C-alpha cells in the first residue's frame, strides 16, 4: 500500500513539472509572430537629447477681420438697412442721422454729411449706399497711412506714442514692437513715462515678449533724458527704431504739453529722427477723443492716430470726425486683446463694417 502511494506522488510531481516548463517556454510560431510585428511605440530618446524635433518658428497670425470685430457699431445701422426702399426719404435720413449720432460721429460732422447727401438728391433706397461712398471719400483725403521710416544710414528712427492715461499706450507700443520685429526691424523700447512705475514695468514685459531691450530711468526722473539715452544706445547697438512711451497725465495740463514738446526736440537730435508721433486714443471715449486729438496735435504735431478698443464699443464712428475735422490719418486700430490684434486701418473695410454693406 505504501509503495502505491509513493508511486502516485511521483506521477503528480512529474506532471506539475511538465506544466511549468510548457508555460515558461514560448512556442516558436508565437515568438516569430511577435518578433515580426512592427512596434507602434515611439522610440525613447537618448539621454540629453530632445524626444521631439525643435518646433518651427511661429508665424505671424493672420490679421483679424475688421467686420467681425465691429459688431456693436454695425448694429447701429440695422434700422436703416431694414428700411430698404420701403420708407420715404425723410424716414431714411432720420434713420441715418440716428445711426451716425449713436456711433458718435458727432453733431457737427453728422449734419455736414447729411446736408451733402440731401443736396445730391438721393432717394430713400440709395441713402445707405450714398453714405458709404461719402465716408470712403472722407478717408480718401488722408491717403497715406503708412508708418513712416527713414532708411538713411546712421539714422535712428523714433516713434513717439502720446495720449492720456488709460487709453492703451503701453500695450499699443508692445504690439507695434512685435509687428515690427516680424518685419525684420531692430527695436529698442524707451520707458518715457517716468511718473508711473507700473508703466515701465508693463513695458518691460512687452520688451521681453518681443525679444528686445528697454531703456528706463529713475521714477520721477526726466523723461526726455530717457529718450535721449535710448537713441544713443540704439546707435551703439545698431537698432534702427526706438519706440518711446510718454507720460499721460491730463491733456489739459500745460506742463505735460511742454514736456512732450521737449521730448520731441531731444528725440530729434542726431542720430535720432522723429518719423512718427502717434496719438493713442480710446474709441470708447467717443467725442472726448476728438478733443484730445485736437490738443495733442497743437502741442506735438501728431502724424497719425492709433485707435484702441474699437471692438468693445459702439462709438467707432469717432474715426470720421478725427479724419474730417482734424485731417489726421488713423493708421492703426486695436480690435482685441491678443498680441496680433493691432492692425493697419483700412478705410474701405471700416466703412463696410460700419454700415454693414
């Protein structure tokens, strides 16, 4: 009996051993299949190497469409568009007047435009088209909207940015710097607003973002000396363009006007040459922007306007009296908060967006 139990134990042990061996060994066919199957996993990088190839240099974003960003102003002309040819001429002119005033074109300019339209004898169904043509003609008076740049060897171009506090001067400078860098310009920023420490700090962030340097002075120091130092450093470094921020205290203060005039004189000293004085205006301020434009132009000889926040207001019509009354070309418009949302002003696109043709 004992021999029988021993024999059974030996058989069980042998059977278990065979099973273990079979499980540990891989059949040749399965091994061949797994070896031949292509790997879908990405290969690991060697130590010290990047797992992915370097990203391509970012391309400039496509400029935003003005029509898409001016919806609030476009809505003001909806009643006039809805009339079509169904209303009489008086009703069409009344709707046009209401739309122009609500867009903050201003009483004076609105009356002038409508009186000219009435004198042309246009009927109710042609008021909107005739008004659009009239606005295009207003902008045609200021045909040159290019940002001027002097390519003469040894000249450091200076673009001064002026305007009251809160209109977006510093942000506008940063966006212009980014755009000019894409064009291949060598930029240097000058923190000429020495009365507000936050302005210099904000400009420093934009300088870092644009990959350029910035010159700043002591808080409360002489802003003209900051601009002078920036021009000298630009010459030494080979920069061809200085973008200079300026103080923006209330435009009614005489000392600010005198200060801006001094900055311009200093910036014009060799090798510097002021080729643009850009007045930054906030579109949301409406007719107050026209007042600011008139006073700054008298003080420092503004060469063009940068109109910010055009996407956030129904007062985009303020562009029209600025051009018609003051003869100042609007050169750039801000239509968003993104770095690429500062675009060249295109009159025909603006008029199309304004009246919604």
